[in-house]
């Protein structure tokens, strides 16, 4: 859609002088404006459309305008005015930070008149008549833009630092487990090889131990991931400890828990009772098998820790969307899950913050910027954690539903709530209630830009003490921006 034209009328300098925008201009300057421009009359209906190229400058003379933006497949009214002198368009003709495309739609609610002037002629007029003002505007705009970029980067680095700290904490546990298990495994291997090197077992004994070793490996694999209850383990340890002690095995009660963890019971141990073997066979066989069981259990610990590390790396790749196209179909629930995992150690199991996920059935994949949406979840969850911190505990609930050709995501917390007097400002850039150094006030502003501007969605909040919910609505296929997919 292109700008809708209205009926043209002649421009009169006296009429322009009534507008606050032009009231201080000279007669000659007003004459220049009228020569280059004209009056355009619109009936009720569209004036400009969001996303279309910015064309002329338009200044309201009389009538009423409604400004709106697309969000979630609907037009949301963002402002309504009948103030003579309000203007829009053509800023890019004289300012490097102007926009080349309309960032909102405008429609007239009744007969409305504008002063209209082509963008290039208006730009030339402003630059020739007010060069210092243009220079100051450029400087201020560029400075503000630079400050915004620096603060934006700082906000991202703060979020990255917090996530990195959590990830480092999560990686530390499995890495420490690998180092500890590798050290212990070395000593167990030495204990296994020493009697073999000293020929303490004859060929028949070695054959038997080889079969027993194969059985041990299978039993450890079968019991892995299926731990016994404390009561079951205690009862079996008593039985195995008695069995070993009654047969004169030293350290019987130290060995029993190891055998029980590997799934070895008294029935299995009976096969070790010597028939025609050497008199000291049983103690030596039990000791050797103990080292073999411990080595196998340590191997499983290394495997489990390595899997945990691999899982964390996978989570990070999912969160950052490495090796992914910037704009693609993605599973929103998977994005939410990967983001929650980035907060492991701060929320969820073993922390004061309970996490509840309630993902709806049959939610279709969403055409989106996955990495950017993960930033949205991160900013909202980070704020939720901060809101619950004063209470020392809380509950974070993440829900998703498919409704009206859009995906609805709700992130709720049980913090103190957002006071009504600042609720309307939380999405403003640089607005923050955090102490100095803990935030830039850009997190929710960036989240809104990503949701609304980049995805054509909606982001709003409902809050009362003990229950704050941020709601994100994302259309399955966001409208094109600047003539292309975002």
C-alpha cells in the first residue's frame, strides 16, 4: 500500500503562520514553503500505511488523526490527536537518523487538512535556512544513538555475564566429577594390574575372573540410572556385609556398599566360594573384583559427567542459535526450555525458586528470530528473579498456548509486583528501579522492540503483589518489514 492522496488546495502563508511549527518564520520563508508545498484534504480513512516508504512532510492544519501499529495481526491505536501543527514524515531528508519507512499508520477520523511538502524540497529548505539547527539536531541524534548502542551493549554484557556465571557453576560440578573420577580410576587400574603382573592367579582363576568381570560390567550397566531406595540399599548392604564377614573377608562392611551399588547380591557372590581353588582364593578374588567394580562405577561417573557437559553445550547452542539461520521456523517451547536451562543453579531444583512449565499441546513452529526471542525470555526471567529475591523464595511459571493464529507465552512470578505508578514506564529506554550498576534499563525496552518491531507481536504486563505476568503474543508468520522478512 502507498500513501493515499487527498484533494489539493492552494497554500496560503497566513494559514501556515497560525501553526506553532511555522509561527516564527519570515514572510519570505512562508512564501517559499507555500511555493514548494500545498494543502491536501482527506476525508475519513487512511493517510499513510506502516512500512511504506516515507514520502512528504505532512503538518496537520485541522481535523483529527489516529496513529496505529500492527501487533499480533491487529491494528493497535497508539495515539489520537487534533492538535494543529503536529507533523510526520520527511525527517530522513535532513537527519541521518531519520527513518526511510513509516513506523506507524495514520488515518483521519473526519475531514482533515494537511500542509504537504515533498521530502527533498523540505530537506533543502531546512538545510539552507537553518544550517546550525540541522547540525545540532544531527549531533544530538547521533550522540543519543551512540549512547543507546553503548547502553544496549552493556545491557547485553550484563545479561551474558550473569548467564556465564550460572553456566560456569553448572559446568564446574561435572568437570570436577570427571577430574575426581579420573584420579581414582588410575589407582583402581593399578590395583587391578598389580596381581596380574605378579601372577597371583592361575589360568583357571583368570578365566573365571574374566567371566565375572563381564558379568560385573553388565550388572553395572543394568543398574545405572535406577538407584535403590535408602531402605533397599541398607537391607542389601547388611546381607552382603554379613556374607563377606562370615567368610573372613577383611573390610567386609566397606566392600558391601560397592557391591550393592553394582547390583551384586549374595546369590551372585556364591559363585566365588572356592571348590578346588587355592585356600586364599576368596579374599584375593573379592579384593580384585572390588577394584574392578569400583573402576566400572568410576567409568560410569565419567560418562555421566561427560553427558552432562555435552548437554550443557547443546543447551548453549540452542540458546544462542549457533549454526542456525537468523530467521527460521522454531519450536517456542524448546526456546523457552533452553533459556530456563541457562538459569540452572539460580532457579529450579536445589534453589529457592520453584519452576513450573505448562506448555500447551500442538503448538506449531513459529517463523521468528530464535536467538532474539531467547533474549526476550532472558530479560523477563532475569527481572522475575530480581522481583522474588527480597522474599528469599518464589515460583516462576512459564506457559504457552496456541490461540487465534498466534502463540501466547506467559511468564509469571510471585514477587512483590510492579507499582501502578511506574507500570506504564517499564518498557521505556533507560528506565530502571535497580540499584546503580545492576542494570541499564534497556532489558524490557529491547524485549519490546524484538517482540513488537521485529516480530509484529504484542508484549504487555499484568501485575499485583504476589503475581506479575508478562504476556507475549507472536503471530505464526510476522508481517514483512521494509518489504522483506525481518
